[in-house]
C-alpha cells in the first residue's frame, strides 16, 4: 500500500476529535507507517525501525517492493553513511519530530505502535514496531464496510470512552442535515437547531449537563449563532423577575435549577471558537441576575466546550473568570471549578474536597 493510501486510512482511523490526531493523521505519520510496513516492522516479527528508516526513504526506494529489496533496506538504512536511491523524503533533522511527535506522543500513545524498552533510549538501534492489530488495518484487501468494521473495532479497543464520545460529537456536528438536529428539553419538549459544533455543544448542555448537575433542571433561554431564539420561557422568566431581553447581551443558554433548596440560575456560554465567560462577561451576566434580586449564591457561570484537545479550549481557558465552571461535552461527568478563595481565608485542599463518594 502506497504512503498516500495509508494517509487516507489514517484519516479514517483518527477522524476529527481523536486524541493526538495532529500527530497520528498527518503526512509524516503516513510515511512513518509506510516505512514500518515496508520493512515488516510489526511487533513479533523480529524487525523494527528507527527514525532514519523514515527520513531516508525515497519514492524510488518505495517503488522497489520485492521482499529481498524491502528487507535489504531495513538492514542498510540503519548503517552510517547510507546513501539511498533517489531523493530522501526528509532531512535527518526530522529525527525528533518522527521520534517524539509521530511515534512517542502519537502512535505509541494510542496503542498503534510499540517501543522496545530493552533498548536504551540513547541508542540509535531500531526499536519501534507497529502493533499487529493496527498493522492489519492497512491490508489492501480489506475495504468498504469490512474496513469500517475493523476500524471501529480497533477504536473501541484502544480509544477511551471520552475519545469515542468526542468523535461522535464531531460527526454529529459535521453531518447534520438541512433541518438540523433535535434537542430534547427536560420538560419533554423538543426543538430543532442547525447543525454545527455550537449546536452539538448546546445539545449536550441541555441533554447531558442539565440533568447531571441540576436537581430540577429547566431551560429558560437558548439561542443559536446570530441570536436566533430556539427556546424562550417568558412565563418562567416573569416568575423569577428576570428581564430576558434578546436585545441585551444574553448568554447562549440560561438554565434554572428549580429545586427550592438548591435554586440556581445558570448562565452558559457555548464556545466552539470564542466567547467564554471572562471576568468582564461574568459581571455583565451577574448584573442581569442582580436586577431580578438574585445574589452570587444563587447564580452559576459555565463555559461549555467540546473537548480539552479542541483549539477553542486551549485558546480561551486562560481567560475564564474565577468563580465559574468549565464543562466538556466529551467528558460529561466531569466539571472544572475555578475557585477564588480570597474571601474564605486560607482554604486547604481538604476543605475544597466537598464531593464525596457514598
């Protein structure tokens, strides 16, 4: 199988949302896998590769596919002063990206490749092999639905539940049809939103976050990009004495925990690209709640993301307001609390561990 065909398969094995996709699905990863397959560096075969097998490979060498030529390259490419056929794929300065990014932080991290720990880390000896079940995904005879089944089987065995959930969320945002996606509200009602990552995250907030973190969840307000109103409960807003005016700078979602003992107004910003709850934004939203007579103890602020590896999370997390929360659709059972202990004295970690397992 040619390296560009391997590249295509890697994009199927590691679709958007996969962990370490930036290292596992790029061109240099495809050429790394090709070099390993070329010399038969599959765990248990007795053959392995070093980064030099990748950067010394060339199109001319890749075209020589007899077993004798492939095995000879596996032996000769590791020798000092080796001069290969044609123009090498990479300069030897790519040794670190191949070793540290593509292999150690990419393919090895997800169980697609292995590292012989008996060889010293400072040694230049070949030490890297493909895992047999991963190598099997590049069998040219396996295509179509059979390939899809094998890829899903490999993903289920090697990717975490959070990673699989993230892939599903990406797919949901990417394949939404013209009518969008259906959101199921705590009340039992349903609404339609357009497709896209913002809608995917909003759906997760309403269907996953609300029932998981609120005792008696209700949805007061939901809007899409361009402030198209999906849900607006004026009756509940009047009862709470809240001025939900679309002309104001409202958040993407407003939830309410209607439990009398745990009552909360929850302002949620959906971040697919930008727009987290910063200190300034928190103040603006707190002013809306204060107008209705609600103090800090009855208001929560949540910035909702798709996943930790997403660019939006990395870009905006450092700007999140203290005394707010971050929540990830890919890890719905977890929540990040940014706590300001200034007004509670010198709080100890023990005092902050208020959540206990029964």
